[in-house]
C-alpha cells in the first residue's frame, strides 16, 4: 500500500488547481472546548429548573359504601363499574409521573449535557486526524448561544405549566379518592378529571418541547455524526494496512460487501473514503472446516486490504437500489468505473447501513476537489501545502535520470523503480 512511498507506476497528475494567490481566510480565535464545557456547567448550575411541589400519594378507592339502588345492580353492571374503576385508577397512577414532566426534564438535561460533551468529542476527533466537516465547530457554538436564549423561556413556561398541573392533579386525585365503586356519577366525575389531567399534560409537554425541539434535533444529529466519525477512526486505527498520508482527511466509512467480478457476492469488510483515496479492507470470519458438512468446527478471521483506489482514477460513479420486496429490504449498490491506472476496471459494492446516493455524491465532491472547502479552518492550509509538495517532485530521478511519474497529494517520498533512489520534492530539499 502506498502511503509515504510510491510504487512508481504511472498515474494521472492531480487534477485540482491550486490558487496560491488567493488570500487565506481570516482565522477567528475559538473558545477551547474545555472552557466552553466549564462555562456551560456553570450556567446550568446557576439556573436550576423549577420542580413540581406536588407529592404523589396512593389513592384509596371507596368500594363498599352503600348507595340507594346499589342492590338492584346486576352482576354485569357491577363488573362493568369495577372495570371502569380499575381503569381510572391505573390511568391516574400513570399520569402522576407524567404530571411531573419527567420526560421534559430528561430532554432538557440531555441538551445541557450534549452542549458540554459534543465540543470535547469533536476536539478529540480532530486530534485523531478528522479534518473535515469544518462547520461543526460553528454549528455547536451557534446552538450553545441559541440555547442560552431558549432556556429562560423554557424555565418560565415550566413554572407556569407545573402550577397548572399541580392543581389539576390534586383535583383528579380527589375525584378518584371520593368515587364510589357502585356509583356511576362519581366514577364519571373521576374519569372526566383524569381525562382533563391527561389533556393538560399533553398540552404542557407540546408547549415546552416546541421551544427547544429545533436545538435538540440538531444536537442529536451532531451526536450521531460524531459517533459515526469515532467509529471510522476506530476502524482506521485497528488496521495495520491503512496509513493516512500527509494532509489526507478521512471522510466516511461503512460496512460493505465487495461484489467481485460483477457477482452478487464477495468478501465483507469496510469501505473507507478519504479526500484522496477509496479503500476496501476485508474483515470477516471465514469457516475453514465443518463438522458433518453442516456445523462450523473451525474458522479464521481475515483482515486484508484488497483495494486502494486513487480518487483521481475514478472516471464515473453511480448508485442504485436492487432487490427487496414491496419496497422493503432493498440493497444499496455503489458502482465505480475506473481508469487504466486503477487496480481494477470496475468496482461494485453493497453498502450496509448507509445510502449509496450519499456516497456517490460525496465521491463526486472528492473527485472535483470541492470537498477541500469542507475542511476545518485550522486544516485548510495543509491541503494546499501537500498539493504544492506533490507538484515539486523532479521530473527525473537525480541519480539515474529515469522519469518520475506525477505523484498524488500527500506523497512525501518516492522510490525510483529503476535504481531504488529515494526521491523527495525539490522544495523539501530547500
């Protein structure tokens, strides 16, 4: 695998132009994630959320009080009344917890915690080599500021709604406590009170959640993205065959099956896309021996890098869905047509867990060079430096004068395929 060295095989020159005259974007000083997390914790501690003052209590049902006409009830009527009493009691028990708005408090706590955790997780991914999705830092900062505006409104709304729910819950408990198991009017009053409580709880939940659902949704999306990034970096770190080049940025990784020779089956493993290459590494357990020809008795785990394709060698990319029944269980297929410099002329993959259309679009952005605009500010310059270094290799070997083929971005040394001389960019010599 080429990382710091090149095999010397002919490659097309990198097709991305480098605008050396462009003025660098001004950098703004960011608050360190640890400082941002500390500030968020301090703000949260200073503004505790209002809590309900209501104390839940077990309601006892009056079931034996004699009432006029009770003796005339049929067995079926008594059974129906008893069923309604049990139902209203169970509903009240359930609503007592909801009336404390526990779900709302949990969601608000999650938002506070995500605003502490996510910037730190993102900084960790940056330190591990993830340089893209440059808008994530800005997005998290904006959400933090937006939450500062939203949270006071949530606190005020909580205070108002909690007072209403406390009174409504007390009324419902009183009605249930005073109902008579053989009296339809008292049961109806209890049912009406419990229904009113449920309606007001739903209204309170919707009113409060509407204040923060936008912030929460974006934070959870960022959390999922960071989880995917972390998994990708773990896959890279666990591979002895994959080494990132200078300034090479990993983008996406997904479990996939490589359909070799156009067949609908092949090795299972991981596809990794960077801003320079597409790689496929097989990772699967293979049965090597079966007992009675049916049961696995021995196996081996295979981890092997099969494909390493320069994205400049991708001539065309397409995606489609295949198979499935009534729209269910369709396979996301990614297909590549490659140049003569690539190790294979075509590649077909069944992606597992991600949309092939998303992958096709991202690959096109890599091939066009547009993906470099997605880098975080602090990593923008290194891509241009790597481009300049790749272009600075001499055309001929300084030892034997053999031709040196153009090198892709990120290669810092080349071994001459004729004399074995280690060649470095002329700028590096200076």
